[in-house]
C-alpha cells in the first residue's frame, strides 16, 4: 500500500511559491516541507532531515505552548495558522511515513532512526493533534500507525512522547488491546515509571464511555441500550486482556503502595525538564508544585532570619522532595483509577482476590498519614463535587481516587473486613458475643494475614479524617460513600456498633443539623450513611434521640429530609423498616423504652406521616424520568406498601391515596402514574440479568414478597381490594396507557 498519499503540494516553481508564501503568511512552511520530503528519502542522511524538522518544530511549538497555557481553549476559538498550514501541505502524513519507513522497507539492513529524530517527529505530531482539529481523528483511523506507536513504547528514550501521542489518539478511538503485538512482553518490559504512565493510556481503553454520569441516564434509555448491546463491550474485553497479563495486577499493587522514598532516585527522576513538562496535564500542576515549595520556604524563613542563606538553602533541597511527592501522587492517581475500573467490572471477584493477595489494602493503610491524607494539604481548596473532569490538583484527584477505590472494594463484598486490623476484628467478634448473635460468616472467613497492620485499620483512619473535614468540603461526599459501602449488604449489628462506638452517628447528625452544609450531594451521602448505620439498630435510635434532644433540632432534621426526598428516601425507608421490626419485639424492655421515647420513631408511627411520605414518593417520579438515582423512591414506596400489606392495611393505604388525589383535584393521575411505574418495575427487576439480592438484603424482605406484592397491586380485576385499578374511577383509567406500549 502507498502509505504517503498526500505528497507535499510543493511542485510549484520556487519563486511563485515564495511570493504566495509572503501573501498567505505561510512562514516558509511549504518550502521547509519540500526540503523535509527531499531529505528523507530512503538511504539519505537523516541528520539533514532532523535539522529541517527542528526548524519546522520551532514554528509550531509556540502555538502548542499557547494552547496548553491558555487553559486549552477549544480549537475553534483559537487559530493556529502554522499548524494548519503544516497539515494542509501534507506535513502530518510525511511525518507518519518517516516514522514508519523502517518497518516497511524490504532491505536486509534496516535504516536506523535516531532517537532524537523520533522524539521530535512525535512531538510535532502531538502539537498538530492539539492545535488542528481533525488530525487526531485521521491518525486514529490508521490502525497500522496506532499499533506501530505501541511498538515504539519499548524504547525508554522515546517512551514519554509516544505515550502522550497515544493517549490523545485513544481519546478518539477505542483500541482492542488484544490486537497489540506482544502486549504482554511490552508491559513486562516497562519499568515502574513507564508502567504508571501506561496506566494513563489504559484508563481510556478500559472505561465505559460516559461512565461518570451514569446515574443521570434514564433507566428506559439504559434498558434499551442493554438490549442493543448484548455482547461484552470493547472496554470489558480490554479488561480481560489486561487481567491475563502475568504479574500485571501485582505490579500495580506495588506501585500503588510503594513509599515515596523508594521512588526512583532524585537524580534521574526529573530527567529533562521538557519531559517533565509534557507529562504534566497542564500548568496548574506546576503552580501547585511551586506553591508547595514557596510555602515550605516561608515555613523555614520563620526559623532563619538570614535572607541570603534562605535563598540558597531550603528551597533548593526541599523542592525535589515536594516534586517527588507530587510526581509519585500523580502516578498513583492513574494506578488507582485502573484498579478501580477493574474492581467495578465483570471480573470483580478475580480482581478482588488478587488485590487481597498482593496486600493492596495494608499497603495503602501504611501510606495513609504520610501521603494520602497529609496534614498540610490544602483541604480548604474548594473541591468540585462529583465532576472529576475538573482541573483539580493531583493531591485532590488522589484523595478522591483513593476514596472511590475503597468504596468499590468494600461494596457488597466479604473482603471489606481487610480494611480493619486484627485488634479491630477481635472487637467485632466481642460485640457479637456480647449481643449473643452469631458472627458474620465473612468475618470468620477473613484471612488474618492479609488485614491491615499498625495501630489503626484503614476504616478507622478514614473516620478520624472525616471528623476533621471542613463542613463544606466535598471530600465529605466521597468519605461518606466509602464508609457507607462498608455497611452495605446484609445489615450487620456488629459493624454498626463498631462505627457507633467511634461517634459516627453524632458526627453525621452534626453535619445534617448543625454544620450549615448546603451541598445536596454531601447531604445525600450523609442521609444514605445514616440509614445504613441505624437500620434495625435500637442502640442507634437511642443515640439519635439523645443528640436530637430539642424540638428545634428535630424540626431542622425533618426539614432537611423533606427538602429533597430523592436524596433522603433511603433514610425514610430505613426508619419505616426499623419501626416495623421494633413493633414486633415488644417483649424486649429496651426496645419498648426506645419506641416510647424516640421522637423519630413516634413521628413515623403516625399513619398520616407515613402516608404523606408515600404520596410524595410516588409523585416525585414517573416512568420517563426514572434514573438509577431516583428509582430508589419507587422501591421505598413499595416497602411502605409491603409492610402495610403484611398487616392487612393495603386497601386503607390505596383508598387514602385516592382521596388525596380527589382533594388535590387531579383524580387518576397519581394512581395511574403508580400503576405505570409498577409495570416498569416488573420489566426492570424481573429481567434475568438484574440482581435482586440488593433489594432483599437492604430490606430483609424476601424478593418473592416484592414480586408478589407488585403482582397483587397490578391485578386487573377491579373487584380486588388490593388492586390499584379498583381505586381509579372508570373515566380516568389508563390515562397514560400508551406510554409503556413501546
């Protein structure tokens, strides 16, 4: 095949070209390209080629620098005439041809490309990608070139430039990792620093598109998409390919947990300054480095008044250490991200086993105070909520990534007990023994040689940090999520008591009632955590009542709950379920005492309050707007009705909803909406891939009872007192019938 189709358009007479060049402000680029083309024929002296390329590079690199420093304005806003001209006259294709020629030639003796020439070719191509629209796409379309780039990664000298260009190309096109020649050998040849950089590239190939805004897509759209894509996605196939590389996960665990002092020596770690700069995402990171150095210098100037000695001493010695730390942190962000994606994928159990075996959790525990949550990080930095595409400093990204990893690690998995140390595991056993309940199986099966060492386990360290976090820091969101995932799954009394003893309940209530926190994200994560912490736990309700000791506090608490039921409905569900269980335990003196005293339980015991919640829960959603985020409102409303059905009160509840509709002057609307929601529920949850154990575990109601209740409510027989249909008057039946008949 002819690899170089667009020969430089420079067959014009030289004088004419120069004249045209002046008028069009081409800065001599077409002429230089002609020279580059002529000097780069097979067997020619490539040193001349290199000097021409350097000249071209200097014309283009200023544009790339301005692009990077101007906060990466979109290519449409800024114009980059030199890069445009370079591409227009076939420069991009010519560089691809120069790079790939050694692989295409039939000669026995392959021409040797000089490393510096390869580096400059790659840098110019990267400049073109970021400054001229369409270049990345056209490079991505050439499979031969993309695979060729991976082979270049074996060369340490050109690794950084290659990695940067590949990362850009993969942003446009997902590559099948199994198609890369000898991927396993390539990865095994990387040193730790290259492996960390390679993780940046991998993160693009193993992530599902748009995975971060998953909660916002409607379930209707997601279900339709699942039907279309029954086979595993490219990202999933790539995850399997990675897991099959011998020693890959083990090396990532080592990278994630190595201490900074073990990081590559200070002398070679900065290499050349430009390498360091191209590796940085943008100037913000450099600013962060400089700021750290300055703060450290100021800190030492208070100890030494002699200005001149300060200028020569602390900064020079300390900056490399700061840089070393930030450098290490940036690596770890990439590594943790890759581990996190793998933990959330289909191979979850295999990954879990490996992470436990290679002691990832104890390793991170040992890094916690020195690196992950260092005292002097700028926690007052306003962190953007769940949007991780923001230009946060490496330290902030690292913390968030770490918390996400903990969340994925402990979510509904028995390995979660690895977050504790041996002493803490003994404490859990003692709690169970004292309460005369059997120990949780997962706790008994935990391999003690793989748990955290040191005075505190990772979960306990996290709690300590959480209590010190400023009220409006959005680290609180991720911290609460991580602790909540430890409690998720079947409710464990011992786990709850372990956290209650450490003052978690009072901390959460302080945040909801007293801290003045306004962030909906943070509040939602605290409501969810509170629900998991209190569910079925009489001691927790007793503690709640002690903290919420005045009417004012209780009113503030209820106002926070009522201000957004989508955010607080899991907590409402927990209170309803707990109340139901406590009411059946009236032989227990302690339960009776708390039932009579606790303001929260008394509030929920009043039928009109439960009905008010039910009415609003059904009203806040409809089939078109259901998402992963708000479908819990539907499940909470079902919990209220299942408990009513158990007590023979279902007709009373349905009739009250009907009366409420009439009082609000929209007969039929609410119940028709609920009818549609339940039909959707059947299609969604009775689908064979759907995991129903979550609903069962979180409610302690068998899934069969869920299914049965929904069927009873959907019966079409209008004489049945438990069927929604019998509470909708004939004229208002099936107001929205067509909505679901797709």
